[in-house]
């Protein structure tokens, strides 16, 4: 293999990795700042209200409850507060009776986790019960259970208030991610058309690798969609955005199917190139038209508009697939079949029901 080409690819992957990490950091800046402020407030609150000099548990509980994700924040608050309370209570009870040491820690952890399990806890609550029990047994032994529990409750209260303050960014992000995935889908379709035209084995292999990497984009879209739905459920200030966020969440599945069908299409284009097969010109035109309309859908998502304006163009492509020339090879037949499937996916992406979208793709004679 050409070492210079290998070096170029490594450089490009490294650049994209750094770019992705910086983008991830930017997306988390609000939550990081929110956790930092909540930790400070949670430290000050018990000192002011209860006169506790070192309210150790309050900032810990606040940060764990908020985390760096909007998903299930209210549930996290409840689980962490219960888990911390169980851990503190069990640890104080056992330390008062048997003191501290290795076997006492084992006993405290077992008792705290067992209590959490009996309460029907999830993984987070069980772990918190064990961790806080260890903290009390090793770092903060002594009678102070009530004060510690008050500190934990104060931290949870701060987290609960902070969780309701959510910027508009997580509500915009699902739409932005949908536009990004759809834009990449358009690029893949255009690249597939070019590879099939040029019959270039190297480009075909690179395109197939690139298509396989779209799973990361889909994962980001699913995460953004889940986060957006969680925000409108948990924040009273953002519930008016629920219909819009739900509409974006509904595009995840058809977009997922469109990406998967495009991967199959590209895999078959790559096979055709390896076999030195020529794709019919009207198939290339279909790919060109499909890439164009997919780009328009991405534009509509980016502009925060429903992409239903593309339905007439998709309907024309569907009709064109019915009268397209007969495939001369298996690769051609697969490509044509995948184009027809992708049209259905994009029609659903534009807001149509599956049955209505499928009915717009006429059968081939």
C-alpha cells in the first residue's frame, strides 16, 4: 500500500476525531457549567440553612444527579437521593455497633446494596448506596447521619431546580443532527453514482467504508432525539416545544432505514465495480435525482421546516423507477430495488405514513 496515502488517511481520521471531540465538548459546555454552579450552590446551602461546616455530600449528590446528559434527570435525582440516604443510614448504623475496618466495610457494602435491591432500586441507586456507605465508613466515620442526609437532600433539591433550567440547544440538536445525517446520506448517494460511473475500485472500497461509519451519526441522532424528548418532559419551561421535538423524533426510524438501504446499495455498487459491470445510464440518473432530493430534505431540516415540499419530486422518482430499463446484471437489479426502497424511506421522512408512501411506488411491468 502507498505509505503516503496511508499517512493521508491517518491524518484525516485524526483531524476528524479531534473535530468530533471538540464538537462534543461544545455540546456539553452548558451541562458542565450547570454542574459546576450546582455544586457550589449545594455546598453553600447546607452551610447557610443548617450550619454544617463541611456538607460533603451535597455537591456530590448535585453533580451526580445532573450528570452530563438530559436523559432521565428526574429519575436520577430520586435514585441518587435514595441511594445516598440508604448508604449513609446503613453505614452509620453498622459503625456505631461494630466500628470500622476491612470486614466492616464488606458488611456495610453488602447490607447497603441488599437494602437498595429490596427497595426495587436500579443500578444507579444500588451503586450509590454502596459508594456512600464506603465513604462514610472510611472518610467520615462518626455520628452524623441526620446531618449527612440533610446535606444529600439539599444537593438533590439544588439538582432538581437546576434540571428545570434547560437552554434551547438540546431542543435544536435533534433537528441539527437530522440535517447532518440526511446531508451525509445525500453525499453517499451522489458518491455512489460517481463510483458506478467511473468504475473505480479504490473509490468504491473507500465509499463502502465511509457508508459503514454512518452508524455513529445515527447514534448521535438517537441520543439527541432522546435528550430532546426528556427535556420537554422534565422542564416545565420547555413543554410547549413537545410537538416539534416529537416530529423530529419520528424521523429517526425512516432515516435509519434509508441509511441502511443506502449501505446495501453501495455494497452492491462496489461488487459491480469489482466485476467491471456497467450501470445503466438511467439508474445513474435515478441516483443523481435521489441525492438531489435528499439534499433538499437536509436543507429543510436545517431551516426548521417540514420537508413535505419534496414529496412531488420523490413521487416522480418513484414513477421513474417503474419505467426504468431492465437490469442486465444482479448488481443493477439490487441497485434499482434499493432505490425504490429508499424512495419509500424518504417519503416517510417527509411526513407520509408507510402505507401511503409504499403506494406511491408503482410496480414494475
